[in-house]
C-alpha cells in the first residue's frame, strides 16, 4: 500500500494506492467544511481519462 499526500492553501488530499491502482481518496478542506471521500472509478471501467470520474461521498453517521 502506498499513500500520497498533496496539500495547497485550500485542501489536503490523501490518496491510497494498492499495486498502482487508487483505492481511496480523502479530501479535507483546510478553511472549514466537511471532509469527503471520492470513490475512484472501478478498474474495469474505461481507461480513457476523459471518461474516468469518481463519486463524492460524505460520512454522515458513525456507528460504534
């Protein structure tokens, strides 16, 4: 597993990769706002970058 962290003035992005494929992306706004996840497109979908779209997901509840 490999973790890449990218940050600028507005956001911090943490990306996890397994065997070169992105498995999860977490986006944390630095000036307020809730963190969210981007579900990467499945490996079996098109590899054309113009058609690769992720889906944003927010954590609403936490069960313990």
